[in-house]
């Protein structure tokens, strides 16, 4: 296989699916091609994808340029209108081997985007490598049945559908046997996992089943979760399973009840705070990240201050801040907008709040003994996902024990002890 380039935007699930496409393209003998896997979360993400497509055409005038992902699924006509593009492929079609078989011989239609809402199942795709053997991602779910007023992702991903538990366990067992030290469960809305499966399977049962049936896996991690959907089994797993990493990234979005109602979120501010308090009671070393939107339509200064104070009230450490971006066709796009300069200033204030929160977390770690998964020779992640810089070259893809002696404002500084 030669001259195949994949450019990926957006979430971890997109990164995972890019590797699925890489394998299908290699198996099909697709050569001299650029695949752009787009994101539609914000207008900026779509703009960056268009920019990358034009840049790819200038750089490789003779290559076949294939565009897929959520932005292509939602607005295929727009991308089909770009002269730089040879093929537009939908989110379901990009995961099918037959698509790439057709692309390799030039026999496929220019636009292959079907109705994503009609897709009822998600197949498990075993990806055996992500460049190193430190961490692997396993897709357990795709799609979303919720309709938050700011979000277009359900129209790019389709309805929520789960990979059967037995297939998930099989994939993770293979990855553990190959030497992966950590597996991350990923999807669009993983806390909805199992609602479409028989037998009452939910995310908590899946987690406990993985840890029971794959005892050789050192570390299991969850990607972003919706705290309102967390089941009792998952809370017990947080409390009892040391191999389930003490780090949860929460889809909070705001800290004001009226804003949350206008977003059509299913939780309130008090529920978010209560969840974090309970999880911390069960697992004192747990660390929280969160998605927060700044400048949602109708947001006043007082509403925004409720989001700012949520960082302290929930004890958040890692903030993923989004300036509000109106997505065409969503209810939020029709709501009274906040001035763009105010949106930008609020996003900046939230990010600065995040810097303070991270520093507070780093300050508290001095002298601790931690386990680090090495991602590169001198860089790794602690169990709670804190970035760690280690003295000396200790090789990648290993778990090491270390002692923290300080930080640089972004990462812990530590020395290997064993």
C-alpha cells in the first residue's frame, strides 16, 4: 500500500473509524488517495475540513480525494460542489469494505451517502494498532437518540446502536493479548449503551464483564459520558474496580438551569454537582473533565457565572471549552444570539478558569507515587489522565511506577521508581 493519507478531524470515534478505513483501503489496494474524515460539531471544524481539502488538492493534484465523516453526511451536496473532491462517502458507507473495493477500481458513484437514520446496527471493527501499543480504542456504540438544541451530530451519526457485549469483550481480549496496556471505550453516547440490546445490558454491566473476562488487561478507560444516564452497576464499578481508571469526562455543557433547559439537556445543575460528589465519595482519587459551551443563545452574565462556578462546585480539572457555534437547522440557531465578542470573551474566561483548575490539581500531586502509561520515551499519562513528564528515556508502551516531584503548569514532573 502506498500514498494513502487520512486526515482526521473531531472526536476519538472519528480517529478510530479512520483506522477502520485505513485497513479497508489497504485491503482493497486503494492507492494515491487522500481521505478526509470530517467533523460537524462547529462551523470552525467544517471550515478547517474545507481548507484541508483544498490544501490536499494543491499538494497532490493527481490524487483521488475522498471526503467522509459527519460534515459530509449532513451536507453532502456542499462537498459534492467542491471541484477538488472526487468522492463523497457517508458515515455508514465509510465503514464498509465494499465501498473501498469500488473506489480502488474507480467504479463507485461520486456521492455515496445514504439515510443514516435507517441504520439499525453497529458492527464491531477490530483495530489492532494505533501507531504504538500503549493505548487502543474500542467502539462500543454509535449514534444518538437525544436532540440537544445545539447539536447536529444525531443527523450525522444516526440512531443510538450498540455493539454486542460478547464482540466487545472479544476485541478487548485480542488487544490485551497483543500487549496493549490500556483500552478506551468510545462512542457517540456511550452511557446509552445497551438500550437496544436484549437482556438489560448497560454500560456498567459491560465494564464489569470486560474486567472479569479479560483479567490480563491492566487499564480500562471510558471516553465522554452523560452523567444523567449512569447506571448503578457503573457506580459500583467506579467504587470497586481499580483497573477502571479514575477519570471521567462529563458532557455537562453549562452550569445554569435555564440554559440547560434551552439546550434540551436532561440534567440540571444540582444533578451535576451531586454526581461528582457521589463519584468522589466512591473513588476519592477520581478526576473530572467536562465539555462546556460559552455564549449559548440568551445566556446572560449571571447565567454564564453559573457555568464558571460549576468548575469549582463539581471540582473539574480538565475543561474542553467550546464557544457557541450556531449549526444550520438546529433550534439553537434560531434563538437570540449572544454578541460574538462576548462569546469569545466568555470562552477565554472559561479556559483561564480551566488553567487555574489544572494548576490546583497539579499542585496537590507533589510527592505522590503514581502509575504512568508511557506514550513516548519521556511522556505518559497517569491513571487519572494527567500528563506526566519523566526524567530519562524509559521507552514507550510500558507501565511504570513514578514519584511526582513537581509540575510545569501543564504536566506533572516525575521520576521512575520501579
